[in-house]
C-alpha cells in the first residue's frame, strides 16, 4: 500500500548532500550521509524531483556511500546500465556539480528523494519489498 507524503512533512528527514564530479569525467556523484546506513550494492528507489528511478549504492575511494547512476528499473540499476537519469537530472534541474541538493528519506532503507533545494515534492511512499522476494528477484536477474 502506498501513501502520499510531502517533502516538507514532519515524517520526512531531509539532508543536504553534495553533488560532486567523478574524477575528470564530469559525471555526477551524490555522497550519502553515513547515518542512512546504506551499504555498497544496496539498490534503492530514488526520486529525482518527483520522478522515480532505481539506484545502486556504491563506495568511493574514501569509503563514503555514493550514488553515481539512476536507472529506469532495478536490473539496470544493479548493472549500472541504461540511461543515467541522475546525470540527466543534474543537467536539467537547478542543481550543479560542486553544489548541493536535498536528500529526503521517504522510506528508510528503501526509498529516497533528491530534490532541488527550495523545491517541494510530493512522494508516493511505498513499503520496502519483503527481503525474501528481493532475494528471489536478484537470483532471477543474475
């Protein structure tokens, strides 16, 4: 079951996160707050100013959790394949490399939202999938 929740609702925890470049490539990287408890390889739903995608959490050379790619579905996110919706969002939104964005915790461990600072977004919050179902889906994709 899903529920609509606004980014400015008391139930949504918001963090300011940096948007950095990956090396000299110019591809964007979002450094995730340590307190989110996300691990390398986790796949989460990531809303970009209200549009839902999937993203795989990675780890940079400093050991920080990061997102460098958002994809149209979980399989593409796990493989970091397909169009990079995060790069498109950075190009099209009022954010830039070297700047920051707001990261909203919609459903802890499962669903997050990146948004332009000052912009209000209404999310469709969903419950995290049953871990056994996620494991089966991962096995089928692998």
